[in-house]
C-alpha cells in the first residue's frame, strides 16, 4: 500500500489533505490551522517527497519520521502531520473494509453526545439560539457570554453583563440541558476566579480557557482558584504538553484537536493519559466536517471521551467541502459503519474553492480596549 501522491486543498479558512496510494485507495484529513491554512499547504509541499513511496499502513512510523526529522516543531507542522495521519488511518480502514473506530479497539458507546456552539452577538440572540437548540434535542450547549463591547467596559459592568447572559440562558432553557461557558481567554487569573464563583449558580458543565493556554503553570494556578470544572489545552500540539496539563489535578477536561495535536496516532495517547487521571476529553472542534468525522471515530472507542464539540454543518461552506455532512439526531452524532472515517472530499468543489482569510468572512482576532490596548481573543 505505497503512497503515490499527497494533495492539499485550501477552501474558506480550512486546509484538507488527500493521500493517494498506488492501489487506488485514498484517504483524507483536515488540518486545524485556521489563521494561515496556506502555510499548511506549503508544509505539505515540503513533506511530499518524504511521503511518496512509503507504506501507508505505517502511520505511527511516518508520524515519528516526519516529526523528528528537524529540531524545530511548530503548530503548522503539527497541523500538516495531523491531517496526513488522519488520511493514513482513513486509507487503512478503507483497505480493510472497517471504520477507524474498529481499528482502535471497537465501540464503547452507541452514539456521541454533541455540545452545540452557539453563535450570537447579543444576549437576546444567545437566549434565542439556546432555546432553539434545546427544542431540537440538544442536551448540551456552549456559550460565549462576553458580548458586544465587553472589551471596552469597566470590570464591574463587564462581569455583570457576562454573568447576566449566562443566567438568562439558564433561566430560558431550564435544568435539563448542560451549559458550558467559553471564556475565550478573555480574563486574567484573578478575574477568572471571580467569574467562576458567580457562574456556579447555573452549574456550568465546564469553564473553558479562562486565560491563554500556553503556560502550564499559569493554567494550573487559575484552575486551582476557580470553582467548577475547568477545560484547557486546545492550542497544544503534543503528548508532552498534554501530559503536563494532565498533571494539573485542578484541570478536569483536556481539549486536544485531531487536526493539531497529532491525528489519530497521538490523540489516542492523549486520551489514555487523561483517562489515567480520571480526566475527560472534550476535543476542540469548530472547523469543517472532516475534523468532526475524525473526532467521532475517536469518541466511539475512547471511554473518557465526553461531549463532542459541534457547529452546524447544514450551511455553506460546511456542506460543500465533503460528500456529506455528519449525521446528527436528537442532539447525538451518529457513529458511521462505513470504512475509514466514512467521508470523502468534494474534489470538484475544492478545485475552484476560494481561500477566505480568517477574520474576514469569519470575524475573529484582537479587539481594542478603551485605552486602545489590544485584548486577547
């Protein structure tokens, strides 16, 4: 099963990889490097020569070979390797006629509980979206309560507004739905502790990313000061970083991304590290359907996999880049029985798809405080 070609497609702010074998079987993957997906394409161009001719049935070997080839290993390399790894497991599943979850030990659950990320710019819109999600059968939602011009408000007003939004959502949907709070790295450790104490009134499912995720010591400190389950590490890229975050006993949830932290090959190790410390896995996932499909494969067979992050895929461009979108029924993602990851790329669409820089069609990036300084997002 020798590799014959490796292709990379950039569409919207997503990067997809397709690995083709001499046997005519191909596999696909998605890289999570939304700010600069064209950088992933450049890395794939560099890696192609080292991949062509290799045995596609050796994902662990090929990951180690590429990862250890140079002494500098950064997020864009890991995103590219993650996508290639997904594609190799997809190939193996297709060649053997089984889904990837079968190769990783078999199913431990029958369906995967989704947690829907709500996208709203005002408290009224947030409440409306929460009610719609509940009525559609979702039993878990994630909200961003820092709304409007929060970054320009005095601390007291900002806190009152954010906590008010959280409480409004809870009041609207009742207690038969779990609410996670995306803090989006917006606070300092002291303010995160104040926010968490106030948020306990609505029993948050978890509090995500109170501060920037890069410093293990800072995250351990803030998690220890916060009431409620804390989820961190969506930006981290390797098993060593995740092991250090797992050592932080105040951290309840790790958030690896299959498109950034090493594909199937490394995420199964990260999940095992977390399982040994009774920590849950809630993967970072806000990208295209391929990443979601890969996460579903892992969720099927990892006992400590908790809810699966989900954004609505029945819209453009989510529903244009792949053969089909992931099936969701009454708030649960369906685990496919199809070989591999159960999905293919729409190559005809991708051939002419536009690259849309992150921060234009999908607004994001730094905001300015009242004094003109840059705030984190």
